[in-house]
C-alpha cells in the first residue's frame, strides 16, 4: 500500500508540474488539434469520409504517444538540468519506482490529446461520435494510455544514458506512428515492418481503440497491449538498475 500510494502521489505531483509549464501547455493544446485537422483532411481527400471518427481516434493516439515519448525523455532531461537526477537515482527505492510515476504522469497528460481530437472533430467537422462499442472504448482508452506509460519507462532507461534525450525521441516519434498503424493500415506497409509492429504496445493500443470505434474484438488487442507493457515494465526495471550502476560508475548522471 505504501508503494501504491507513492506511485499515485508521485504521478499526480508530476502531472501538476507539467500543467504549470508554459511549453507543455502550448504543445498539448496545439499539437493534438493540428494532428486531428490533418487526419480529417487526409481521410476526406482519400474518399474515406465514413472513417473520420477512426481518423480522430488515430490522431488522438498520435498525441498520446508524443506525450509519453517526449514526456519521458524531457522528464529525465529536466531532472538533469535541475540537478535532481542524482538524488532521484540515489533515493532509497528502486529506480523503477522513482521514475514510473513520471512516465505515468506523461501518459495521463496525453489523455487530453484523445479528448481534444474527438471534441475538435465533433465541433468543427461535425464528426458523429458513434462508437460501435462505447463502453469498451471508455474502459479500453485509459487502460491503453496507462500501458503506454509503462512503455515510456523502458525508453526512460535509455534516456538516462543520453546527454540529450530529445535527440532519440525525435527519431522515434514518426516511425512508431507509421509502424503502429495509428492512421495508415498495417497492410499497406512493407512486410518487414510486421514483426516490429507486433512487439509494440502502441500497435495493440491503436487496434483496440479502432475496434471499439468501428466494431470488432476489443479485448484481445487491449489484453496484448497490457501484456506487452508489463513486459516493458519488467525490462525497464532491469535496465534502469543496470543503467544506474553504469552511470554512477562512470559519473555521467550529471552530464547536461
């Protein structure tokens, strides 16, 4: 119970910290709306106006992924700039328990992207929010979003080693969008991308929400998303322990 309370308080505290950053507020307000607008026009120009709701949901997932990706990298970078990364890594808790609230908070912040794209699409483009499985969507959406926070923990283990974590984040944003099938169907991608897509929780999160939107089996995809994210959580815990020891031995934690 103490560990659960620490994770909850830590996630809420960091979410409040993100809400006070002018940069984070501007990005979270503008980017999801731009992505939703682009997705709607792309689908309309392709003669797929009947899939506009799927486009809005896909754009929302893009915003969630960007929030998790840049939030995880930015969190580590900000802690390093503020000179608190060393204290975090030296805390009398395992590194995974210290950094997990940060990555969960970035996922919680990304929830706005999903809501913004749906509201924007409804008000401006008249997209009817006719979900095939509305209850399943309401349950699966936060479950998948929190699962992506666990995936962010695995990424954070790598970000600790880098002087500029955003350099890695920039290279991962668009490829994961494509390979996960958030907007582009996986069937139109090269065959060699299929194994990569199969091991990414973003793929199954996008599929679960798409099935809830258009009609189909939601829970198999949602279950795979959670399962892969738990594996990422385990791998992230192991990686963070290894990275912490390596960084402390090489005295590279404070590098900016």
